[in-house]
C-alpha cells in the first residue's frame, strides 16, 4: 500500500500522530505510524500501523490493524526480524574499528564496495571475492563520495548536495553566527564543516549528523553521528544517542545551534514536522529563561510545491527562493531555466532578510518584501509580493486578483486561472469536504469530522447493532489509478 501524503483531502489516508502514552508496534525502522483511511461522505476506515520510513510494502512489509490482537509467536518472530536488520556493529564497535583502520599503513586500507564497509586486515581474506578499493586519507574525510548513495525513492533515497549548495549553506550559517549545526540527513554538510575546521582559517564549528544510513557510523565518533529515523524521531541506539543530542543542543559559551534537514522528497510532511518540533522542544527546555527565541533556528530543504503543507504544520516558516541542487539527481541541477530548474527550496524560521542569497547566481534583494529573491521573481505592485514559486516570471491576473504561472490562462467558465487544456465548465469537479460534502471548507476544518468516528463505533439501535451501509454523498469514482500514476500527474501539473 502506498502511503503517499500527496493530498490529504483527495488521497484518503490520514496520519494520526500520537497524543497519549500508547506504544506503537515496531518494525526494523523503529516505531510505526498510525494511519486511518478516509472516504468521501465522512466514513472512517479502520486504523492501521505501517512503517514510518517506507511508503511501499515491498521495502518494509510491516502492517497491523490498530485493533488487531497479535499472538506471542508473531511478536517473537517480529522481534527476531527487527534484530536481523540491525547494523552488524554497534556505534562503539564502529568507532573502535575506525581507530584501528586509521592507524593502518596506506596499502592495507581497503574498502569493500559490495558490503560498503571499511576492512580490517583480518577481514581481507573473507572479502577476497568482493570488489574492493584502496582508501586514501582524503576519501576518509568524504564518506559521501566513498559510499554508494541509497537510491530507493520511496524510503531512503540519498541525493547529495553539490559543493555549490553545500558551501552556500555553510557560509550562510557561519555568517549568521551559528557555531553548532545539527545535520539531519545532510552528510555532505557535515563533511564540509569538518574540512573547514581542518583549514584552521575560521572560527571552528561543531556538527552532529543524524541519519538513517548506519554506514556513516564507520567514519564518525559517537559525538558526531547518531543512527536516527527522522520520520518517527527514533534513535536506534536508545538513550545513549538521545543524551548525545541533548548535550549537542546545549548552548554554552555563546555557541548558537541551528538545524539543517534534508529529508527524502517523497517523505510525509506531517511526521517530519512533528519530529523537528520535538527536537525544537528539547532545545527550548535547555535554554535560559531569558532567551528571546521561541523556536530553534532551522532550515528545511524540500520542493517548493510542499509549501502549503509545511506552513500548515510550521506557520513560522518562510520559503526562500534559493534553488538547491544535487550531484546525483538527473534533474535538480543548477543553471537550468524554465521548468527544468531545481524545484528544491529552503524553508526556514530565520528572518528571510538575514539570509543573503548570492548575487552572482542571479538573486537580488527586494526592498519591499525585505528578502532576497530570484531575478525573474518580479515584485507585483497589485499583490504587493514577489509571487513566483518555481523560478519563472509570473503574471498578474486582474480577474483573479492574484498572480499566476506564465503558462496558465484565465478561464471564464471556471472563474480562475488554469492550464489552457484543463477540464472546465459544468464538468469541473470541485473538491470539497470528505466528511460533509461542503465546498466551503476541507476535512481538517470540518466541525463534524469527529462525529463520524464516534458514530462508527456506536451500535445502531434500529438495526440491532449490525452494520448498516449508507448511500455515499458523492458519486462513485472510476477505477483509481496507481499511486505512481497519481503522483506523476500531480508533479507534472505543479511544474507546469
């Protein structure tokens, strides 16, 4: 089952974040998330638990109904499977291995490309049939170059910053006065911070990498890396890693902390925002009572079309125009124009005017908006904003009284701007509330959304407690397209 949170109001699956002490069952990726199917007409489906990190059952087959009674034998089998998926070594053992590896002569330093592990001399014979390569001191400082990036788009795809984007982030954070950087899923930024410290030309910065890819444990100490799942705020090494995070978030001697997070683009926004809020709450508890900052400073790197959902979860954030690009992504490259530009942006609660975007890359400062914007993002006097989201110059529509994408045209039948070949007129399907059918609000704002859940569990007196089916408020839809087809159609529409 595809767990994409493509559109809460049309896809029909809601994430239920924990609000009590109930413990969720665990899969190899830590505590699972609770989901609930939502159908038009307000009928609530059964709740179920599924993996927090993987959106495809092929990657993690865990599934359990919320009200399901699980046998002891099944619990034991599940625990055995979870243990079998654990890393081959503990964080402490990885650190010990790295110290031994670093002390080896250059001709004995080898890396197994098949097993993705640094080899000690005693292990060379065991891996003799595998592909291996010599490792230099420079490569040890850049593990993201040595390791093969994970490429599963539905779980843990790794797209690594280009040096251009990574250096921009590092220089910006240093200019803002941050001395500690919490790198959540940003291994390349962690590497640049450590390399910058080796140069001894600047004030040293500290960094802590939180990542679900345990392979990075081979290259860092216990104070520099924690095996972490950002979708459920789970530390695989338990309290020891939690203590490392707490110590890192403590601001002593004026060492200001900032978080930079780069989640997989297919990730669910709601649980990600919840995890980042939990980190911010830990940071706030460690602050002095006279601290003026309500939330921990953060930069969240994500595609621009997720802006409504991110701002819904984190209203204090603002999307910046800076285009982030990646070395190993076929599309998200710097220098392209039009629809081929990278859609990845910075979302931050840092004041936009303080984040200086490079003028030599085509950014300028808008004195009205008081922030840096892309050169084609022209200020609209009627809207009083720089409206473009995708890097193209948008145009103002007098009928709609707002700016729209350059490829859109105003449709008199629909009373709005849309693509020239969009379905319109009487055939236009207007999305309303799942619960009551009203076009005035969405499901999340529906005053009746909780009554359906109550009524679903309440026996019907006239039917003797039996389930009674009610006619739906909406016409039945045609056969649903696959999750991949729906996502592709949505992505195409958003980029037009």
